[in-house]
C-alpha cells in the first residue's frame, strides 16, 4: 500500500480532539474515552490509547464517473479552520451484505437508499473521508485481533452546521442500506481552542 | 477481518510446492526460489522464507448476480487430487486504473476485456482463488514495507489442462484491462509426489 492512505483513530487520555459523546447506535459498545487522536499511520509508541481503530482510504467502490463529477465540484476538504466539530462513525455490515454481488450492493446503496446523493446534499458544509477496515491484514503483533468494523467515516463541520449533520446521519440510518449495519458507534469530537 | 480469509505465499528453500518457473511478465522481478508454501494466515516463525506475499479473499468487486450464478454452477475448488500443477500470479495495476470510478473499471474489465467470461470458459478445469493485497495494512513489524502487488491469483489444474491454462493467461494478457497492469510475475508450481 502506498503511504498516506493508512490512518489510526486512537481513543484514550490524550489526543488533539476532545470526545463529547460516544453513542452506541447498534451492536456492542466501545469503551468511553476522553480524547481522540487521528493519526496518519500507526500511533507512536509513546502514546497509550485505550483503543485504536485503523482504516485505509481506497479506490471508489460504488460511485460512477457522473456522480464523482458532482461530488468533486461541491466537496470541501477536512481541516477547515471553522470546522471545529467532528464525528468518527465506525460501522460494520452483516454477512448478508457482504455475500451480495456488486450490482446488488450498488442497487441497495444508491438506487434504493440514495446514499451518494444524500451525502451530496450536505456538501460542502459537511466534509468527510471514508476509511476501509474489512480487508486490513491483522498485525503480526496482534494476529488474533481482527478489525472490529468494516468502515470508519470521519466528518468535520462548523458549529452552525451541527443540525444539518444530525439530518444527514438520520437520513442515512433510515435507509434500506442501514438494515445491513449490525454495529455502529457514533463518536462526536470537538477541536480544542487554538489547536 | 474474520479468520480464514488471510493467506501468505512464502517463497524460499522449503515448502510443499516446488517452483519450476518464475517469469517476469512486466515490471520488477521477484527473486527466484526453489519452493513455495501457501499458508492460511501468517508463516510460522520457524520457517525462513526469502520473500512473503500476503493477500485476503474478499467480497465480489465486479461480478453481477447473473455472472455469479454461471461461475458457481461450473467452478471447482482448489486442491483436487489430480490438480498437481499450479500458478501463483501476483499483479499490480497502475494509478490510472485505481483513479477510475467503479463503472469505468467494470466497463474495461468485462464489457471490453471479457475477464469474467474468459475465466468462465476454462471452468471447471482451472480452479482459482483471488486474493486482494492493495488495502492490506502494513504490519507493525515492518511498517515501511508496503505490499508490492494489488492482487495474487492462485490457480491449480491437472497436467492435461496445462495448455488450456496457457490459453487463459494469454487471452487475459491481450486485453484492454491488462494495459493497466504495470507489474506481473508468473510463478509456476508443482505438487510433490505423495503430498
């Protein structure tokens, strides 16, 4: 894998984001932590997080060229100065989802659930980055610990768009696609003043 | 990741397959080895391979339900007693491939290059298993060593189908899809008598 695609989300006593909510939407909970660090690569050895989630950015799996054109025209990058609020939402989909073929998953994701077009409505207010975890190899150091989620999405936005963000996650959770989600944690984070 | 999807291909002085050819089709060569072990999981610490390639089996990326029905009806599993010959073919695709959207990659792979239907013609004589490497996380033990390939396909077949196997790889290499392959190694293996 080329460098720059691998990210770690380390929850614990230290980190540049403060965690103000960890809600279990469905499935097993994740331990509550006070802070979160989002790292390019592995966490350094000198921080001792309570948990670490890992993911890689990857090629488009469902988006068509026409949709990609619409997204690129509207989207903003993460890390804008006004984007002082964020969310990290790890989800897992069930075996029924993963046993479907590409055409079946695309039909549920977009033609039935309008996932791509729902996200598009909230651009550029809500910035996002999708990370894949399902096919991550297990680390040699922890061969018995598979990744607990299939995807991690990181969002950030200005406080004035907090209500719009609730609408976005609410719309997605009401879709046919979300019936295949069997674990979801909603972690809300805020950037520290001056960071 | 659930267990049972992660495989290692360890080339070196030991292994249950003998290597009778390692041909560089395009890109950088891979060091010649005498034997290959194909392992479910990581190689055990007591074998010292010259190189290890890793991959995970995953969900369908291009196949439709209709195509899947045709494949499942004809395909055979790996490891049949008569399948004494095999091939391990790691490939990497270039940045142009990975920057395409799903509809663009599907159009090249199947509508232009007939990849799925070409494979179908050679079933059940040629059995195969596809492993993905591109999104594998880097091991904590070797954080600076990204996986060198995007895919590894393992094939096995009876000696009487060796010519058919040459036809299969020849047909695929002549396609539009293969113009995006920038590294390919063709490793031919044979099962030892009695193993």
